[in-house]
């Protein structure tokens, strides 16, 4: 087993594990995972796509099988076109990596022509040329091309922003997320999901590589010479990208299992000791103590809450529907909460236990009020829903009285800047002699729509603590408030039902029991994702209408000086000079020594490798690279281009 995983010297760690001998086993596992989602014929199509994409390379077969398994198990993506596209996306990216590290390896004639026409920055797009993906349908081709386009943007970000071992700061991370969404505005949402899954694949590969390296080191060293593990640059970058880019994107897609797995893998990699500490707080594998206690309390208060609302005749007579949802806080969220509590109380982190986290266990009560008359105005219904939130709160206080540390937050009467509305009430539940904290959130269905899918969504307002920007969300909240007043919840539901995010082919019942089970499962998945994708589509449209996101790099005149790089968010219609003027505010190279750009003297600018005019009047598009470097390094040519080294 150890010999079969000997690392290669030509690929990054997450691709260097030689798993060729396990390809048949991994492929069978994928087929088993797909049995409850696809028919035998559909599974055969996915397997055929993996074999075609890999070109007979069993190492790629093993990797593509693992990659598709992540999409199936962590994202619940079981569309045949998406899985076929994923197989080709994975194999084409590995092929690009291999070609970059092996000068003797030649690309296909179709790929060579593509690169000549599109440029070297389109290498991931061109890697699909001649791959055979066309035989698996136009939808698979589109998804693969969209994913390749996103990969190109990510590579540019790596070269421009983090080229000198620098990590993405909060502003860069926010702008890069927006850039990926803007670039994919007319693309398939599955491409974003594939790139988010790629981040998890990378983290898992790094973890497997580290585990093998550690076991190898352990067998060759004595305990006295064993040293603490040093985090590698690849691990740090992949983990930071997971936390600040791909986990938020997964949340926006409504794929919370993927979000949780990304956060947990990144947390475990970046802060292994803190991860172990928090996992122990949350119970870990010890189901006889903390873990069992949290689950028992959750089950108990969930059942009690359902009974309380269902047995209250006054409440039930005035609603159309009600749902009670429950969750246990994930380790990464618990850790962030404890860090916040530690900062506020000036107490050490390790002095806290899970019993100190008031919302470690939480319930959410969501309901829709019944219209008393058919022509009742929506504003009247919404007013009654606000009043009913307080009625449910009173039911909670009767059953779970306030304790000395109970908290009550009224976001119904005092909404957050981003439009979030809900009542938060915390209390404690006794289990085996211990008082366990829990929180109840109460909101109407309309409030829930705004909180879960709109501007006030958890992925949006929680990131304010990290990214520190609320102005754009506040403005969007005002737009959403206006739109909410113009349409009722029922109209919104009808609109959602008609959206194309639900595959029309699964609306009709199947003839066979197995097919009907698969149809129902896919229908439920599509209906769950539909409102998230609808909100995401609206956000993408707003961003592309109002903003343009570009890369800017600045090279200093001094020899061996580091290149500065960032991702800028500019108003739609901005030109090269606008990007340069913004860059002057953060670039130490441009703002010091009077080296401001004038288009003629010490600095010159390029847009995507081509010399710009002295006035910088060229209009910018999403993903453009504006490069500013000393004029002494300019290489003249008929095309007014320079050595690409200067803007990488």
C-alpha cells in the first residue's frame, strides 16, 4: 500500500499520489454511490466519460472517480452532464499540469490551434479541445467550458495576487468571489459547484499526502528526533481559499454540506490543535458524553417545540403552515464563536466549554400566516406575522423560562442593516444533571426568504465580521425591501415553481418504482436549491450591471523587488486609467517617491499583455489584467506587447 502511493516529483502534492492500482475499486465505489440516483444506462454513460477523459490513464481514472464522488456525496450533484463535465474537467487540468512539468509532452493539434488563437491564458479551455467531450452532449461541453473559464480566473488570481507567498486579504477575497460570480453570470451554476468541489478535493489530497509523509517519517525516525509538523505553503493557500472563497460560494449555492466539509478540512489543516480542542468540546467520537448530550437535547426540544405549536389552537388557526428545523453548531463555527466570546470577556479560549456557547444547539420556527379574507392586503398579513412572532416567543418562555444567562434579540422590531428579521431567544434544558444551552429563532416565511436566500442570508451577514464591508449589502437590502413590498409570498412561490432550476423532465411520474424513487429524490434536491440559485442569479445580474472586477499588478523599478497585486472592484464602464488611479492609493511603489503613473515617464501600463494608450482610455472587462511596470523594461514590438513575465 505504501509503495503504491509513492509521491511523484512532477505534480503538486494533491495530485502526486499514484493510485493507479486502485482505479477499478474507486470506479466501482462511484457506481455504487450513483445507484440510488441514476439508472444503469446513465451510470454507464458517466463511466464511459471517465474512461474517455482519462485517455486510458488509470491514475486519471482513479482521480476522476474520486472527484465525481465528491460531487455526488458532498454536493448531491447527480446530473449526468455535470458528472461527465467533471470527469473531463479533472483530466484536462491534470494534463495541463503534466505538460507544464514535462517539456517533451506535446499537446494535441486541436489544443495547439486553440492556444494559438485564444492565448496562453486560455490553456484550460484549450485543454478540452480534442478530448472527446462533444460526444457527451452540448450541456456537458458548456459546463466544462464554464468550469475551465473559472479555473483561468483562479490561476490569474494566484499569479497576480498571491504570487509572492502573500495570502488573500479580506478585500481581495470578497472581490475575487464577486469576480467568479460575474464571470459565470451566463454560465452554468454547476461550474461554480465543480470549482468549489475541486477545493475540497485539493484539501483531501493534501491531507492524504501529509498523512503518508508523516507515517513514512515515523518509521525512519526515533521519537527524540521527531519534530512538530510544519504547515506547507500549499496547505496554507488551499485552506485560506476554502474558508474565504469556496465555502461562501458553496453556501450561496445552497450546498451546506460542502460548505461544512470545506470549513472543517481547512480548519483541521490550518489550526490542528484548535480543531482537536473544539472537536473535543463538541463530543467528537465520544457519543457517551458531550456528543450524546447535544443530540439528546436537540431531539428533546425539537419534539417539544413541535408539540407546543401544534397543540396551540389559536396559533394553528391563524397559519397556513409551520416548520421546526434544528441544528448543532459545526466545529469551525463553534471555534469562531469562542474566539469572539474570549475577546469580549478577556478570558483565555481554553477556559470555555460547549456549555458556554448559547447557540451550540438551535431551533428555527418558520411559519406563514393565513389570510383572513381572500383580498387581505399583503401588508396586513405581514403585520400579523410580526405579531405572531411574539406570540410564539411567549409560548417558548412558558415552556423554557428565562435563566440567568438568557439572551433575547429583537431583529423583527429592529432589523439589521441587511434586512435580516427574526426573534432570538436562548434558554437551557436539563439533561443528566447538566443545564444545556439552546437558542430558538422565530420568523415568518417571508423573513426566512430574505434571511436564507436574499441579502440577509447567513453567508452574507456572517461574512461581514470577516470582510468588514456592509455598504453594498445595505444598499441591496433597500432594493430587496422595495421588491418585497411589491409582491406577495404566494407570487414568489409561484415564480420559484416556474424557474428552470427544476428539471422539467422530473416533474412527470416514472413508470417503475426504482425510477420513481430516483425522480422524487432529484425533484426534492432541485426544489431545495431553486431559491438559492434564483437569489444567486439576481446577485450576479446586479454585480455585472453595476461593477467590473479586474486584476492589477505593480512591479517596482528596483531589482528583485516584489510585485504588488490585488483584485479591484470598479464601477461598470471604468477604464484602464481608473484602475491605475485606484491602484495608486494602495501601491507603495506608486505612492512613494512621486512615481505616479503618467503614461509617459517612469511607468507604463498593459491591459492583458498589450500596451495601452498614454491616457489609459481602454474600457475594462471582467477578469482583465492591468499591469504597471517600469518603462525601462518595455520590450517594443509591432503589437506593442511585453514579456508576459512582467505581468505574472
